[in-house]
């Protein structure tokens, strides 16, 4: 089907979501070419108000807020997408395999996951980041690991209902290998809830990164990301300035846009 | 003539589909006199249940009554206010559902559910209602009538549950009861108990009833008048004796087509023939308990062995043992002179290929996300080296062999097929592996009579074309008598009788086999009465 006709058939919420996501994607990809200043360039005094030169004013070090907002898209979205993706690969594959294989493999894996889940998510992430250090790679892996436990649980519980069906049994008795069972018999039947979870999980990961940055363990300065931009400029709110809310709104709007599209996608399959 | 209790004239029901409202019942007239029983017969989708529910002034979600008049005792059901309607339901009109197990609330005791509507409608006090319930249980000779009501639904058998539900429908002394396929999910021997209970209670309380079933033989025992439905219209209606003896419409005759299907059994096995699959004295079960014990059988090329028994007799367990899904505890399964590993995981690809299964529920046996071509193509590709156009050509051949047009069905998904078509795909998938033995587990029990007949004919044709052997698991003796060459009768995990079809069913036969044969509903309106009379004679003697 033509992309344009699909777009026309979408609900208006999904269309809005697509447009917003495209906008974010544009910001992330072409960030350096459209910003008036660079990420780290100091262009004025601390906390300058909105002006013709600095559209959204300057931050606590005198860097341009508008430019940093656009650079933040690249850093924050990129890492969130990567972490969510990794979390789904780890958690999803293990969950589906555990449901298919069953037995001690499933038992051991599930207890390990239970152990990981018993530590509150943010505390767990903080702990691991303090142990391994706050490099970008560590950040991605730690968030993916912590989130994959939730996805493992979901994937396993959804798959449990499918692995007992006659068609799975027929495939087993045929002598099919694990890869075929999981990828071709099981996965198509559990895709819908996993995709819905992807939308939701992406937003949670996003918030986790922002919270970690806000706490100082996420992306390290001088890299711009929306969470730390809120933290660095939070004091402005007490002066009645709304600027620190703009990066926060950027997070919120993206979360809503992603879920609009996921909702539409799931409604399609019914 | 007395004023009819229920009069439906020109009843029309519409259902909501993707393309808007479409009519599913096209102007049906039904008249029911007080104290009489009316049978509604037809295939699934004929609109029986919708009409039954409409008699209560009710429709399922997504349906609506679009025309006609429903008069119950002079009350127009279509113009009642919701409160008046509620007063009528349960109190004057009761409903007995097909699956009692799904209709009872598992969290409440049976007797509380029994008395609920009588108390809610203010017919009687709790104490009285419970006393009456116990009396009813005694009357229909349930075991331990005093205490059975204190049990929860999962603590009694399916047949007992259905009988309690029938008794429950009487709790408010209604004028009309609607029975919607009350025995369809039950064994033949259990079915008789339920049928007798229903008839006893209906006669005792002089209530009128609508009895809905797809089985004309059952309806013939229960009803005074029979209405045959097809696609939402009345095909034929009239007195049951007249209808059964001289059906005018050919459709009415075709309703018992399966009963008339008889494939001649193969000649007896010659002495030096070698069985293709032998089962030697196997024991198997779940946990420590053996479900089947000491089962031995031989399956020969080109023959159908029917495994018959009630539910719980271990017939499906036997099938699962042979396919390797349930490891056996002792004994041996021998295919082509080689002993098969107990678990399918340890069998070679050649051995797996040789034994294929066809499942009862075609809905769950086909992966809903694969198209028909892939479902059949996969075993072909898996067990042979076929590829590309040759694979496609072979898939087309197999679709053709099971009577599905390849061009039309190749790229469809299971959800776009009817029940009978799905079962044909299930057969095609088994066939695609080019097996020697196919285990058919109740493959026709979820299908309508006419469709089932088609499937049985196909199975029998394929047997001679491909030289297959079948292990045909079923609870339905009519099916056995139409296609089996040999018969194995199971009871509680043990063999009762084993031999050629004609020998097993020829007198003098085993007592249990006689009981099974007698339990099979006959196309004779007096069958149930005769059975009761014989039974009481036997018990007197």
C-alpha cells in the first residue's frame, strides 16, 4: 500500500503523532545544521531572557537554550530508542524462549528476573551506574537491562497462552527447531501486546534517562539533554519564568505522540 | 383451541457486521401451546439460538429484533419496559444454557445460585427455596441430594451440573423454559440422564419448553412439535412423528446424512500381513496415576482403527502416547519393526514424519497468522527438498486433494475459512508430511452433521488414494459405524473390546458396548421410552 494512502486513512490523532515524531526526528538528524549556535557555545550572560538573538534565552552558563533543546533531541531520543530496542531484544527473546522451552531453563531465568525486579528500577539503575561509571555505553546497557526484566515478564506471560495451542504442538511434533518455533509460530501471535508495550516502555525509558540526568548520573555535561536542562534551570521557575518547562514539555509531547501512533497501529490489527 | 402461551409472528432479527446491519432471521412464525414442547432444529448459523433468545425478548450483543411480534401470554415482549422485562425473566421464562460449566458462577455454592432468582423475584423465602431445591435433587435422583447443593460447580460432573441447571430453571415455577443445546457437550451415556431429567421435570411441572438442538434424533425424543430451520428461515414444521417418517423437504432428510453414511469395511486382515504400527501393552498417565493401562493394538496399512469411549476413558491419551507427546511409563510402540522413542524429542525426522495428527478444534490447530499455503507448505518443505515453484505446485495438489480450490485458498488466513474448511486444511497439513499413520482426534465432533459427513467421506477417500492408516479417536458411535474397519472400545483406561467392526458390534457383545450402542440417539421418537422400559425391566430381572 502507498504510504500516502495509509496516512490518509489514519485517525487524526495518529496523523498528529506521525507529524510530531517526524518533527522530532528532523531535529535529531539535522540538529547541528539548523541551530543558530553550537551545543556548548557561550553566547551571553547567565539566565538571559528571551530575545531576538537567543529565542528562548540562555541557561545557567549562558548557552543558548533553543540550540540546546534541539541538540537534546538527538542525545535523548537516540539513547532512549537504543535502550528500548536493546531491552526488547534481551527481554523479548528470553521471555519467548523461556515460554517455549519451559522446564528448568524457564524456572532459573524467571527467578533471576524476579530478583532483579525486587530492586526498585531507579535505585537499581543508580546502583549499577555508580558501580560501572556513567559512560554513554554503560547508560544504554544499564537501562536496557533494568527494563528488560519487565519485558521478559510480559513476553513470557503472553507467550504462555500461545505455546499450549495445538498449532504449536503440531510444530513441535513435526520436529521444528527452537528458532522456527519462536520466530515463526510464536512471535506473530504475541506481536500486538509487545508493540503496545514498546510505545509505553519507550516513554518510560525516556523518563528514566531524564530522571537519571536530573540526578546527575545520566548524560554528562556539557552534552545537552532535556532532563538535565530542566535540572540546570529549575531555579528560574521561582522567578515566574517558564523556560525550564519547555524541555519538560518536549518529553511529554513525544510520549503522547508515540502512543498515538501505537494505539492506531494496534487498532489496525483487530 | 386454547390461547397459545407464546406466539411469534414474522420475527426478524438483524446482526451487525462490518457492512452494517444484515438480517439473520427472516420472518419466522412460531406458536407454542401451554405445556407443550417445541423443538428447533438446524445447523449452526441457522438462527436457532437467536430465535430462542428472542422468545425472551432478548438478543445477543450486536443483534436486534427488527420486525415481527412476540406475544408471551398476551404480553408484547417488544414493548415492555426494562423493569417489567426483568420481572418476567427467571420468574416466568427460564433459560438453560449449553455449557452449564461456563454458566454457573464458580465462586458460589450451587444451592445459593439455585435459589437466587426465586428469592430475588420474591417467590419464596430462602428456607423454602432450599428445601424445594433438595426435593428436586432427590426427584431427579442426584447422588446425595441433601448435600450436593453445598458443593461448588467444579465439584460435580458435567452431566450433573447440567441436570442441576435444569432443576434450577424450575425454581420459580416458570411457564416457559428455553433449552439451548443442553446436551451437546456431553457423552452419549450422560446425555441420556440429562434428557430423562429434562423430560421428567417438564412433565411434572407442566411447563412449556423450546428445545434447541442440532440433533434431530434428540429433539425427536423431547418435542411434540418440530421446526426445522435453515439460514434463518423455516424449512419445515409439524408434528414430530410425521416429520420424521415423511419429511417433505430434502434438507430435513440431509440432517441425518451422517447416520446413513456407511463405508464398507475392509476385508479382514490376512494372517501373514504385518502391522505398520504396533502398540504393546503400554501404560501412561499424568503424575503417578496411570490413565491408560495394558493397551495393545495393531494398525495395518490401509485400515481405520476407531478408538471409542466416553470422555475420560483415555482415548486421547492413547493418541498422545503414540505421537510421543506423552511419554509412556512402560510397554512399547513399534513402527516398521523399530521401537519408537517414548518422547517425540528423541525420534528421528523420518519417524516424526510417519505419524501425523489431526486435531479436534481446527480453530486452535492452525496458526492464525499464517496463510493456508504456508501452513501446508511448511511440512512439505520441512520433510522434503521441494523448493520454489515445485513446492507451490505440490501445495496446490494437496489443497486439491482435500477439496479446496488452490487458487482461492492459497493466500487466505484461517479466520477467513468456515469450520469445515479449516478442518480440511488440518487434514491437508497432515497429508503434506506424506505420513503412514494419521491420528484423528475427534475431528468431526465440533462440526455440523452435513459438514462432518463431507470430512468423513474425504478421510475415507484419502485412505485408499494414499494408502494411509488411521487411528480414529471418537466418542460418536455413528461415526465409528460409518468408517471404521476395526474398533477398540476403551473404558476407564482399559480395553473392553477389540476386533473387527462387525465382530465388535455383532451380538452377543460386551455389556458396556451394548450400553454404548443403546445410548446412541435413534431416529425413532420412542427410542428414549423404549430405553427406559428396557432399563427398568433389566433392573427388575
